[in-house]
C-alpha cells in the first residue's frame, strides 16, 4: 500500500502499487497533480487530463486511447515505448519529456 502522504492528490486518487498494471477508463482528471508517479504499463481509455500536472511521471509502455491532453504539463515525464491512439495534444507542455520509441496513431497536435 501507499504511505499516507500519497493517498490523494487534488481529487486524483493515487492507488497504484509499483509495477501493478491498471486500467483507467472514462475518467476526467482536470487539474490533477501528480509528481514522480509510476504509471508504467497502464492503459488509459477516454481520459481527460485538461490542465493536469503530470511531471516527472513514468508512463513507460503505457497505452493511451482517446485521451485528451489540453494544457497538460507533461514536463520531464517518460513515455518510452508508449502507444497513443486518437489522442489530442493541445497546448500541452512537453519539454524534456521522453517519447523515444513511442507510437502515435491518428493523434492531433495543436
């Protein structure tokens, strides 16, 4: 389990156990704040991260389908080998993010 300090961050509950695969479907995480959270190998479907701060997070081998990144701060996050399908990036902050070997299918960048 997670320590008390990690139980909830701005309405976005951190319920991940390291290396546990999780499926997140039909969620709205507007303005969620996550720092150094391990989301590796997780699957996100129909998720809205509008205005969220997901800095220094690990999304290695994660899969994103119909996910919206509107004004999302993804600085210094790791998306190595991640898969993005039908995602929208609008005003997302991507500086120093690692997208090595990531796959983008039918995504929109504005």
